[in-house]
């Protein structure tokens, strides 16, 4: 579909439908809401015109009260503002549903990045066998995390699902009823969700979206590329799972929680099989086959409800037996249904998604120190001495002898055997270490297994360092070199098939080094670690910690992976998907299938269809390094500004993330009252800039660096880089996406603030500079000109939430001045977080 056709289609089936269905809100007969639909356009106009003329959010909201209401008391005004927030939250859900429902009509099977397109291209270029060869051992793995940047409770998620279907069917009656239901359904959890709640909410997606999506996509690729003698491997598309295993992400995760979540994952996949098998049995009612499948159904039932162990191998053996009879006695009738079911069992095993364990290296060090002190009565020893002495202890450590984090860490290691027994080895097979910056961080985890009674050959776990800060990325080569040369770790890697997974975190890298520097450092780290691993005979797999917005490694994922040249290992594409990205990019079958396909083809394209624009020349590398260093200096100066942390603390929503009922994700690591930059969590850090509509981590320093080269008469070099390098081009376009979601007029009032005015002007000047020079570089007349659908979507969403932003800023100003009901204004700020974040979807 051509871009102009797609744009017109978007206008018809998204913009127009939103206008029509949005009018249904006007007549909803509940809770004084009828008046809100009439008042909201006035608040929008007051906001739009007011910000352009330099008014403060307080002026705008007060003038709205004066000009359009007869409210007198603070209590009445606050009540109205809360009602407006509720109304806007529901508008966002409506627009989400309309946009999601339109997805199949805006994308076709032959789009770039689909399996069909890949097949046609491979035929045209005579590279079909090369594609098949790449698919033979290639894997895409999407890891769902518990990061709560998506705030819809499960009850709202279900309405959203039904609303999407009704919009697809154009059923006005159902839409009207569902909008009424939305009006009565709370959008905020009364209690903080437990880690189990978080896990169950994503397991719902596994069962009702990904089971079918991945099964159907695997069948499609098998039919497209498979032959009688060529079979796809079942690990082509995998799922990973962090809720319930990620202690660094959620301090409330315990060993008991991890065990329970592993059981929920196992139960969910067995229930999916049980339901799928019912459909298969409806067709395969033949003598001999029917009895085998009936027996399998009974065994699945027992495994689900009596907790009896059943293995994937056993299920597959039953299906193989049924297939043999089906082929030999019943003309292979409905054989495809049996094969499709068996493929799913091979894909999902008895685990559904691989549950990872993650914890911070500093916590691990605390555990090692406490155990060493308790067992050997000493505290003064080098890390190497502690490790060597601990792994030689003759008796297993009793976790019950310790308290709190030490006990829980050891109990968690002990139970891994049981989880692998019940869910299979794929159910849990890696331990991820946040903030890895030394060899000891990896070897400490190895020591946990040894002191917990594991023999070397029983440690069936990959130990995965996560390098995320600038320091961590700088140390990555030395850490991995020392590990590869460590005799104990060498033997461990041999037992693990000489494969090493290395995780690289975008979020903390960007927070630490700025947008351009972080992306370049990660790119270079991948190159260095690829070369080092190859030299040591190790197959390296890079696991990218990517978030929704570009400032956290998000943006257009297909473009990101397709832009990486042959200097970076491409054995597997593995990335985290979190928050609103789960629902907006993988939230229904059509979108999930399309985006899984895009990831898969990006990886294949990289190896099979060599493109000179992917491999950086020495001249290009030198130029990117120069730009990265200039931008890093500019960003570092900003971080060093005495107002940097106070600005976020006092003028943004940073401290309100911790007050939301979202379970995981405190605003910062570590205790203490003083807020330090290094302790800030990346999600609230990036999110707070987003709520301010400033998106600083997504662009700051980038434009300044290009301007400096322009001032030196070298802008043609930057232009050549943009035209010649897919990697650099992707960075520019993603940064422009960040800027397109910025709206500085919202905070114009700060420019005259005696405390923060100078700091705000630094941000505003860099935004204008970056915008102007990127438009000049690309030749665009507006941000995101190359992607009109995303641009239109952003524009509508920004229009929806502008009144919400006014309310949030109004409440923040009241709090800063110490005026009125502080508790109520704080609730306004917290509540408005939800709608803003839910509206700010990203193309990931």
C-alpha cells in the first residue's frame, strides 16, 4: 500500500471514526459526566491559545473556571478536574481501540518486513537457500517485563479488547454499551498489584494473544519457506518472562513468588493445550487416533488440576503415535491440525515463556560478604579469595541460617532444579546481573550455586552480565575477556554449549551518557564483544534492554536491527518489551504477528541481503565518535548543572511515580532521603521528562554536536553520514520522534522562574537547535515527515491529553506554592500520570 493511500485510509478509519464515536461520550448518563463533554473543548482551546501566548497553566485553568463554569469553592473545582481526567482517560482508550482495530487495514501481507515480502525478495535475488540457511538456527526472543509504564487494570484491558472487536464490526450499539461500561469501571487499582498480579496480567496475553499468534506465524513461515526436506526449528520464536523473577525491577519479588509464577506459566500453557486439543479432537474422531488423543486429554487434565508432572516430550510422543495411525489408516485426513498442535508443543514446551531471574550486582556482593563472614569468620579478603574459599566448602550452606535478602537469594537458587524439573530446562535457564562491571559480579552468581550444593555439571543456567552504564560498557570487554580466560568459567561455558548471552541496557546508558553517546557506545560494545567472543570460540547472543520511547532504546525496532552491520553478531534478536509497548505493539493478534515478523525478517535481512549502508566506514566511525563525544560533553554539562536534580524533583512528576499503585518500580535504587542522580531509576527519569513534554534524554546534545560541525564548515560530512549510514539515519529519525512528542509551550512559564528559569532556557535552546538542524539535515519540513501515520497518531493523542497536561501542571504549581488542599493536588498529579503515559504510545 502506498504511503498516500495509507494516510487517506488512516483519515477515514481512524480520525473520522474517533470523531464519530467520541460524540457518544457526550450523552453518557453517569456521574455528572454529561457536562464534561461540553466543557472539555473549552479547556483544550484555553490551553492551546493560552500556552502560545505565554500564559501559565494556573492562569489557563483558573480562566477556564471563570469563563466556562460557575464553580466557587476549591472542592467543587477539584471535583471537576478529577472528572475531566476520568473523561480523558476514556477518550484515550477509545482512540487506542480505534487505532488497533484499523491495524489490519493499514498493513498488508506484502509490506516490507513481512515473511511474504522476504520470500518474494529472496526469489527475486536468488537467495532463497541462503534465507533457509539463516532460518535454520536463527531465533527471535521477546522478553516481557513487569515495568509498569502501562496502567490499565485487567478489567479495562478486557473492555479494550471487546471495544476493538466492536469497532472492527462497526457495531454502534455494542460500542455505546462498552463506553458506558468504561464510564463505570475504575481505571486505577485501589491496591498496589502484587508481583503475582503483574505476572498474571501478562500471562493473560500469553494465553489469549501469543499462543495463537506465534503458532499461526510459525505455520505461515513453515509453509512459506519449508519443504519436504527442510524443516524449521521450533525455537524460531521464543518468549521470555521477567515478572516474578526480576528482583531488581520489583523489590517485592521473593523465592516463593518466583516458584508460584513458574507454576502459573506451566498451568497456563497446559490449559492452552487442553483447549487446543479439544478442537483437534473434534476433527480427528477416527478409530485409534481418537483413543490416543482422549488419553492425552485426560493426562493434561491431571497435570493441570492434580499437579502431576507431564513433559513436552511425552505430549509429542502421544501426537507422534496418533499421526502414525492417521497416515497409515485414515488417509492423513486433518493431518495439518495435528501438526500445527504438535508445533505449538515444541515451541512452548511446558513453560510457555522462559522465566528469568535478575538481581543487582550490589545485592549479590552483600550476600557473598554475609555468607563468607558467617562461614569463615573473616571479612578482610579479596573477591577472588572469597570465591575460591566459598566454592571449596565441603557442606552445603543452609539458607535458613540467614535473614532477609541472603536467605531469599539462596532459596531461589536452590529451587531452580525443581522449576526446571516441572517446566523443562527452557522454563528457567538464565540468571541476569544488573550493573555488572567486574568479573566478580558473574562469578558471585556461580558461587551461589556451589554453596547451595550444586555440582558443576548440575548448573544448567546461563549467567548473563548486564552492562548498562557508561562505566559498565567501558568495562565490558575486559570483564568478558577475563571471564573467557577463567578456567572455572571456561568449563561452565563448555557445558553450556560455548554460548554466552550478554545483556546491554539502553535505559541507564541514555540516562548516564545521553542519547547519541549511549547508542554509539552500545554499538561499539557489541562490535568489540563480537570479535572477542569469536576469537574465543564463543557464540555470543546480545540481549537488548529496550523500552518504549527512543530515550530508552525504543523507536522503530525493525529499522534498528536492520541497520546493524556484519561486525555485530546476529545469532539471535533478543529484546525486552515492556509497559505500554506490550499493549500497543503486541497487544492483539494482528499487531503481534506483524511485529514478530518484522523482528524476524530484520535479523534475516542483515545476513542475507548485504547492504553497504549497514557497514560503517572508518571515516563514518570517526565522525560518529566525534559527534558522540561532543554531545556527551554537552549532556554531561547539563547533568552537572546544580539545578538538574532539583528541577526534576520540584518541577516534574518524578517523585509521584512511587505514589502510584503500580506495584514494582520504585523511583530510585537505594535508601536514604537525599536524591542522587546515579540512584534514579531510568523509567521514572525518562517518564518525568516525558510528562513535562520535554523528552530531554531523547535529543539533548545531538543537535549541539551537529551544529558545532556546521560552524566548522563540515555539515556536508554529516549529510553524507546520514545518507550513507542506516545506523546513523535510524538514530536521527528516532530522536526526531522524541522531539515530536515534546511541547515546550506547556512550561513557558518556567523561563522567568528565579530558580529554574536559566536551566529551562538551556533545555529550550537545545530543543530548538536540535529540531532546526535535524530538519535541515533530513530535508524535511516537519518532524516525522517520513512516517505520516505515526505523526498523525501523535498529533491526535497530544490533542487529547493537552487538557490533562494543563491539570497536572496546575496541580504541581499549587503544590509548589503551598496553596490549597495539598493532598488533593498530589492525587491530581498522580492520577494524570496514567492518562499521559497511556496516550504516549511508541512505535517499537
